[in-house]
C-alpha cells in the first residue's frame, strides 16, 4: 500500500502489519489532479489539484496522522496489475483507515443544516466510487470547499440516509451490508454513475465482498460477471428483482446495470409495490422433502436453477424464488419457449405476491400445486440492448363510415392523452408506467362503447377488444379483461359492434426510436373482406420522423 507523508508529500510503500495509521480521502475527480508521476517528479505545486492534496494532508497532520492515502497520487495507473490490486483492495483500505475525509468542493463553508439543499446536491453523492467510501470507514468527516468541517457521518446520519437511501444502521456500522438483500444493496448505487461503464460493477466489489479481475473494454459485461460471482456465494434471489427501461418481450434473469434496482423497489402485478427493505429470504420449511436450495449454476446453455413453478396465463409460469414479502411468497413470471426449451422472464420489472397456506407447525401446505423444477434453464445472460428514457405513444382514431370515434376514458387513471392535430398522444416512462392500458372508446352520437385493452410491452398477449355495458366501470371491466381468457399473441385484433360495423385495432412499435403507435379503425361490414386476417389500417397522414 502506497501512502503520502502528510508533511513533505513524499510517497512510501508499506506491506501487511507494517502499514501505519493513516487518513484516507474521498472526493470527486476534477481538472488538474495531482497524480503519482507528479509526486515522484516533485512538480505538482502549480497543479489545480494541489490545494486539495495540501488541505487533506494539513488536516491529517492536525489530527496527528503522518500518512495519507489519496487515489489520485497513490496508485500507479499505468500498471494494470497495481490498478487491479488497488480496486480489489479499496473497500478494505477505506475500512482500515483511522478516518476518512470527504471533501465536497461544491459545498460552501456553511452548516449543512442551514444550507441543506447544497449539501444534498453535492456531486459526491452521485458518484459510484463514493458509495463504498461512505460505508466502509467507521469515522467519516465532511469538509466544505475551504476545508472547514461540516459534520461527521454520525452527526449527519439522518440527512445522509435520506439522500442515499442507505439505512443509518449501515452507515454507523451497527449492521453489515451483507445483512441486507442483494437487491437493496444494488439500489444504493442506482442513482450513482461512473465515468467508465465497467466501473459501475467494480465500485461495488467491496459492498458484496467480491474479488474479480478487471477487464476494461468489456463494458456492461462487467456487471454481469459481478452478478455471477454474487450468485456463486449467496442464495439470495432478490438479485432478480430489477426493473428495466427497455422495450422487450422476454429476457434472461440478470440485468446490466445497478440502475435497474430503483430505491422504491418493484411493482406487484396484482397491485402495490414491493420495497427491497421489506424482502427477506424464506426460512419456511417445505413438506415436499426437498428443503435444500442449490446455488444457481452458470452453464453454456444459460443459468440453471431449481424452483417451484405452476401454470399462470397462456404459456407462462409463476416461479417462487424463495423470498417473502410481508410473509407472502414472491414469484417471477416465466415463459417457456418451444424453440429452445428454455425459460425466459416475462413481465420484466414486475413480480407477483401470493399468500400460501401453512399448517400449525409452520410448514407450507400449498406447494403441492407446484412443480419442483430441478433443471429450469433460462436464456443466456443477456438483457435488452435498447434503453429509452421516455416512450412516445400515439393513438390514431379513424373511421371509414359516417360515424366518428372518441376516447372517453383511460385506465389506469393519471395517463390522460393529449389531443392535437387529430392525434391522441402522451410520453410514457417505461419504468413507472404499467404494462397494460385500457381505453374506453365511444362512437359519437350513439350509445355504442367498447374497450380496447393493449399490452404496451407485448409479453403474454397484445390486444383485446371488449364490449362495454353502461353499468360497468372501466376499472371493473379492466380487471375482468385481465383475468379472462388469453387470446393468441398477436399485434392485431378485430371485433364486430352491435351496429354491424367492425373495429380493427393494430399497432406499430419502433423500439430503437422509442415510439409506439396504436390505430383504432371503424369500418363498415362490407369493407372487412377478410375478417380472419385484419390489416393494419394506417391513416393517410404524414407520419412523424
């Protein structure tokens, strides 16, 4: 371990038990940082980063510490071997430091309680590497831009916990990170970023107590490797409880970034949201005689696991992943593809929660309805490549008759469509919006109404058309439609109205440009020459680029 002398800035190397007490710096990199080659050459006093080095060393000397570790000037980054050793040792180095100084260059010399906003908005709270630098050391002191003290991790625990979503018990070392679900630990990094893609995985090595080689250039595959290493060591399937901002049909079980683990958790298909902090590994004994849970195994065919499954909707399965939420069991939705005989995850980003019966001894009694799948093989460890911030969603209403269509209501509420230039439109956030939408469409001037149900992300089914009765609310009709029979998986639907006219629903999705278009067309019976093969009816207007 290379350290810098706090008085003359001379570097020295120490090994094992010879390592002296030292202070350690946590900061965000800026322009003109003092690097090791500058220290060795003695030409660093005129660099922009010297003030930071000087301030850190002065504070250490004032605290009676002769040595300091600073990442900018204590690692030879030209040596891949030294860089790899340093990154794999980083958590330990921060944990063993006498004190960690957090330097916030963008926070003025004010008590954070008087200027809490600027403290909360410090860039330091958004950087991936700073996560372990906050958690690992026991003693952490925060300093403003002029090196005046703002407070300690202890005194600021409530504010820091609010900013980071990290429990105060972890910050204060009352509990270890390993005592929390994998998904919850991942969520601590979900609002952070790093300059290089690979570092979003490498900055979490210490949080999960993992050592692995660094392969810069592999991109997001580094995070896949990290998850594989975690699965080798922990039987914690909360690692599968992630959300995606991509448009997709089915995926494997692993994602490619901790950003897929939002701090608010994952939504439940039947309603509500499952917070990671309320998830626990199941300690419920099983009467099936197969109490042992084997670690998942990465094979050339994919990820091999043993799960309890049962039929769900169409060709999908519910799979219990040995987790509970408020005492209920957590399930993923899987789909077995006939072409490769593998199970794929569908309804990505959603889970289902069910209450299971137990006898007086605590044994689960309802698993007799579940198949104990001993060789459940999932798709290769890949996830959607197309990520979007928002989805441009438009609905065109067109009539080939004298009657006109109108959208009377949208379910779920809160997703109203703006009407402009003959088109209903809105922008959707794929992370927050539901998979299923229901439109109540009316035929103007008549009592005729019908419901168009569409699965935005096209998982188990795409579109349904349902008749609507005046005494039924759209919410109740939506629930009935969702629970009803599943049509063939298609992006077209057709239905006949009581007037004899036909409604055709069709869609076009442009995933790479983040667009989805829904066309609802009213046509006379004579126009529907082939009811079994409805065509895409696209209005003859200029389409957006």
